[in-house]
C-alpha cells in the first residue's frame, strides 16, 4: 500500500503505485499518476495531469539503448510540479524546485536545489542542473548535458549531444554522446544553439540566436552564426557577481 502522510490534499482520480511515499502537507491535483519508486517529500505541490516516474519505452527502433526498469524518483521538499508535466523514472529533484506546466524530464536527470525549469521545457536523459539555475520556457536540454550552479538559459535555447549522428542513426558507428557543459554564472540568450561537447565557461554570455560550435572562454561574450568573440564581460559586473556569492 502507498505510504501517505498526514495533511494530504488530493484531487480526483489520483493513481498511486503500491510503493509510493508521500510526505506531509503535500497537495496533489486531479488525474495525477504515480509509477513505482516515487517519493515526494513534504510541502510539495503537484498540479493536475502530472505523470511521476514514467518508464521509458522503446518501440525497438531507437539508436540509443533504453532501460525501462523502474528506478527511484525523489521530489525534494517544497517543490512544485506543473500541470501535465511528465517526470520519467530515476530522477532526483532537490528542494524548492519549480517545474513548469507541460515540461518533460527524462530518466536519470539530477536537479539541485531551487532550480527552475520553465513551461514546455524538455530535459533529456541523464542531464544535470545545478543549484539555482533557471531554464526558461521552451528550452531543450539534450542528454548527458551539464548545467552548473547559477546558470540562466533563455527561452527556446536548443542543444545537441552528437555531432556524428549521420552514421550513428544507421548503427554504422558505436553509440556515444556528449552534451554541452555550461559553467557557473553563464548566461545563454534566447534561441541560442549549442553544439555537442562544447563548453561555455564560467560567467560567459552567449548572445540570443547565436550558434555555438566551439568552446566559449570564461567571462567573455560571444555572438553570431557561428558564435565569435565579441568582448569581455565588464570587470565590474564580474566582481559584483563573485562578491554576491562569496
């Protein structure tokens, strides 16, 4: 039987797995589904239509191997899961995390504390987002991507993890991927595109609609297609950010 703590507020047609664990003072909307292995800590809110712990399932035609086995999923205290959001199995979510309506978070992702993932965002498998980072509406974070702490990613940012998909899609090369790495304090502008394996350095700024095909040095600003060095971040701005977190 599911383990449901006191002071649970629950809507209609909520489906629990037999091992679901729900903490105290949790609010669950209508038509929410919990798959096996899910723990929701105290003070969380889950809006209507959310699916928590969904297993991935291949129709046998995917290049990437898919493990459909259930794995533990934990939603940290005080977090909010938006309406019709889908959280796959094996996800770890920190405290006070906000996941917007219609977001899709794939298996194996790890979110730190106070992360924001906006409406309609897609975060692919095994990606990591550090404390206080914000990913705004409609962004696509590819699989195996790393976003460190205090990063801001604007609406509609796109990223990929494979620059050699031409042959891999036919199984003519071994499957391997490497997502971008976004270092602490970086800012990725609206609609920017990030190529596989690139690194955006600490405190760097990627201008809106830029196409990043190579590494971006720390505390620099890049723009254009392909993205090129524009100028350095102003020393005063850098110092204010570092002092704020010292």
